């Protein structure tokens, strides 16, 4: 899981174990929980439209707050509502494509896991993908979800056009030509402007990638970070907390033959969970085990189609906090986080994630106007993440970090507004499209300072 496909492919594992012994119409709704289980609600109604017409009719005829859910993979409070919860999962699939312009239009409820192969079949490929592909297109672009790459932006930055169902029951088609301001707001809107029904993505010719994974000393990797960032299409690493090593991942384009794809990391996930459960009793031993096992990993290489390499399956549930700091501050921010974990003797083994993303010009994108270094902090879903995250979050503030909209953070409008030059512009557009706040739940009310 940590290495995307192979965390501890090592004969040390046995030794380690020994050491650590809705339907088509609106209906009465069951309770909803997100992927990690920490966000939940009891909506009065859940609705899954089969068409844009059904969706528009529901918006016009219903009352109360409307929130939309994709795959439930956001950790923040974007979805919960006591009123109407809409799933767009039936508005899915490849609708049309343009072979000359290399664009493809999908229903907004399409999961990214179902995008790669259809694009491959028509000779196209996404410029980039996030490392988890279970999110819907609507959910991923609404939260500016991203992958890795100095020259590569978030999903939102590759949108050519989108359709948006508004609170007035209208369907707007948005692109840079028709209404640039609305388009730049809608491409990363947190679901506060309306409901996405269709998205046209700018793609490129299908391509193949080679992934290289190896262990190294974390501080040594940080010294090389700028060089690796410039040299490779994708560079990221997974620093092991309460240890001295990291797993480095490099990905570049290739024409080499395909290799067999790796399986899941269920055994590695169990190892991490065991270390979390028992390792705090023997911190020095745990550190030695992590340094020895992870540091002793063999270098591994894998070649596949782009969509096979960039995304992976996450079976182990967790909660996550992620901030985007200016790219030049990434190494110092990570050093501070690792030093704090060690100084405060935090009982945690879940690795961090460190990567780079290109700037864009979208109003509420976390990458608006600046290249970013993304640093993620995780904890297993069965543990209370709050004490750990509360200790680390001020470090991100120190470096001018912007929180990922789909991840956990504690900021409200007072702290967020100064981080986004076009914050007020977005709020003006939101007020124009939804003056009655149909798409605003209590979480967004606090986030936007709507009182």
C-alpha cells in the first residue's frame, strides 16, 4: 500500500510477526458514512437520477439543503446533510470524444477507475491521475484532487468544459469562452455552486509508464528532492515516521515492454497495523525493524499503461490530512514534521506522503497561482486521528499551507480567505447562483463564513 503495490516484500516479515505478536426516485434514506467511517449523516431522502432531466426536476420540486456524494472518499465534512443527499453514480460513462482534439466527455459520476481503459481504447490517456482511482470525476475535480508531477496539474486543470445543474433547476454549460469567471469557479467548487453532470477532459495520446521504487535515507532524499523533481516526470516519497528511511517512487514515460502487474498489499497493511498496535511498547525495536526491513527492500521496476501505473487500490481504511505548501518550502516543512513526531514521541507508524504539483489559475484550487509541495499525514481509521493531526497542522500554517478540500483540517473562512486571492470572487459567484444556500451544509457555512 505504501509503495502503491509493494511495501515490504521481504523475508523479514515472518521475523517481524514473531517480534510483535438510491433508487430511480427519491426515497426514505438509510444512514450514510464516508469511506473511513468518520463522516456520517441521516438524510431525509437520497436520490440517484438516471438523467439530467430527472436531476433538474428533483432540484426544482424539493426543498431543503442538497448535497452530492460521489464515492464517499473525502475525509472532510463536505457531504453530510439532514435533508437531501444526491448520488450521481448513474450519470456515468464515456459520452463522446474528439479524436482530433484529444478530448473526451464523461458523465460526472464516472469513477476514475472506469476512465483509463475506455480512453486507452480510443487512443487517449489522462495527463495524470491521483494515486487512488475510486473517486468520481465530480468529486475529484470539486476538491481539486491531484496526482504527482512538477509539470502536471490537478484533475481540475484539465477540464475543457462542464455542465452544472444549478439551484434554479437550470443546466449551465461552462467553458472559458462562455463565462471564464464561472468556469474557473466551477472547476474546483466544493459542490457549492451546483451539481456537476458532465465533464469534458483534455487528454493526450495514450502512453506507457515505467515505475521505479527503492528505499533510501529520508534526509538524503530531501537533499536530492529538487534534482529528482526536475529530472523525472513523477517523483514522490513515503517517509517512514519514527524511522530514518523512506520509499522513493520515480515514474517516467517509456516504450519498454509491459511487465506483469503487481497485486495488492494486504499482507503489508496487516504488518503496519501490527506495528501500530504493539510497536509503541518497544519504540527502539520498532525503529530498528522499520529501518532494517524498509531499508533492505530491493529496487523494483514495473511497466504498464499510464492508468495502470498511476493508480492503485487502497483496502486499508485511514483518515488523512493534507496541505499544499509552496514548492520551495516542501523539504523544510517535512523536516519540521518528522522532527516534531520524534520530539513529541508520537505513537504512529503510518508513513507520510510527499509530492509536487503544478500551479493553475482556478479560483479555489489549492494550486492557484503557485507550484506546490503536497504533504499528507495519515492515521488508521480505527484510531482517533485528532491529537496527532492537531500537533502537526500548525507546522503547515507556518509554511503558508493550503489544506486539501477533501481532507481533514480545522480552518474556517477567517484563515482561508487570505490564502486565496480570488476568495471574494468565488463567494460572489456562489451567492449569485445559490442565494438561498440550497447547496450549503453546516460545514460549508463555516468554511465560507456564511454565518
